[in-house]
C-alpha cells in the first residue's frame, strides 16, 4: 500500500514536457505576427507550428503564461534569468528559440543545468544593420536631421549644417563578424581607410583593405568608430571614459551592436566637453525599459536617455537597424527551422551552449 501511494505521489509531481511545436512568442509586435503567420501558413502541414503571441516582455513574473508550450520564442529585451528559466522549465518548456543573434539576456549555465536548449539566429541580413549604420553616420555628419526640421518650417539656410567628406577618413570597426564585414565593405567603397579590432584575424577583412590593430590604436586613429561586437563580460562598456579620452575630439561614435557596449554617462560627459564630434545609437544600455514602446503622449522616466536627446549632435533610433523585409524573412525562417530541427533531431545547428 505504501509503495503504491509513493509511486502515485511521485508520478503526479513529475514535470510534464510540453510539445515543441506549440510556441509562445513573447514581445510580439504586429510585424512579428504578420511575418511568422505568413511563414507558418506557407509551410507543409507536417511542419506547421502552433503560435501563441504575447505582447509583453518575458520575465520571471509572467513566465508561467507559456500556455502549455514546449517552445518559448524570445527577443532581445526578454529577461531569461535564472528565476525565469526555472519557471519555464517547471511548466514543461524544453526550448528557448531566440529570434535574434545576441544571447546575453539568457542565463546559459542555468538553462543548461535545467536541460533547456537555446537556439538563436546567428545571421539574417547583415546588410540591414550595416546599411542602417551608414545611414546614421551620414545623417549625423551631414546634419540631415537638422536640415529636415528646418526645411519643414521654410528655413533653407545652411548655417550650422557643415559636414565633412568621408572619403579619406579612417573608420575603426570593433567586431569583424558578418555585420562588421559588411560595414567595412561599405566604408571601403567610400574611399575610407578601414581599421578593425577582433579577437581573431579575419581573412574576409582583407577584401576591404582592413587592417587589424589593437584597441588603443583604433581609438587613437579613427575618425569614425562603429561597434559590431557581442556583449559579454569582456566587452561591457568597451566605450568608457578611458577609451573616450583616447579618441579624437573630431570622432563620430556609432553603436548598432548592443547597448551595454557603451557607458552612456561617460559619453554624455564627453559630448558636454566637446570630446566627441557626434554620436549615433540604435541600442541603449537601459533600452529594455524604453524601446519598442510609445511615449509620445506620456512620461519617459530615463534621465540618461533624456539627457542624450538634448544634444543636437546625437542621433537615436529605437533598435530598428535590423528592421527590413529581408531581415525579418531571414529571422522568421531561421527561427522556425531551428524549432523544427530540434523537434525532429533533438539537436540544433544554431544551439548556444556555455
């Protein structure tokens, strides 16, 4: 009798794994729903997934709303810390499918300990981010944003709009992955000298006349510094007071990588004292509380970002560098294929491990 009750108790307490083809997608925007539904509708019946879309960002407090899903699809500002992952695991989730390249928002050691697989989209359209980086640089340099606002008000004066030729200038690319390579290619096409910093020699950079240098040299010699490296313990605040002091006071800083690469407070100080010609960011270290939201009719409670917005030589876009038709097609296709691959083989080509 005791043995029977004991078995009954433990079988009841045992965690039930949910099916991988049932997917709860967090931080869902209208474009996510449109693109993922389009891909899913075109798939063979055996490869269709069952999506549940949730607009809120994923965290430990709402992780239990996974709705019997074996897969959770997360984006850059979803907080998959140890507490969140434990709740997901307790509810039978088996797979975290990131629809982005970065994975710094996931506690990988905890995921591995809990048996949760994590897959990502290592590349979708590097052209999207590289071209947006160029757009930020050119807008900042030629004061397009100021000219646009002036002409809307009937002011066609050129005072204060003086820019500089990019031809012959030096660009420093930090991170020579696919996006860094594409941006280096664009800059080389403009006639710029390309310096780059990466942990490894990147053969592809030779095609764009890229010269590998140490960080200090890159900071000292570059007229434009562009960030394309991942965020980790080694790159956190790679742009800080010390690195800013090494830069030319005529340099532009562009960040379309990860917000935590830049110490915002140090940049505000440099801008205030005219130690930077200008700065353009598509990412921000505290963006999870701000980006992808509407604040035009309300109060944005972020002193650092509010301060940055007061500088006319600062451009900010809200994590839109990836936002092209081609990139979203790539993200959706790879994300769905990642899920199907794990479902069918138990392994993921794009799996992220500790």
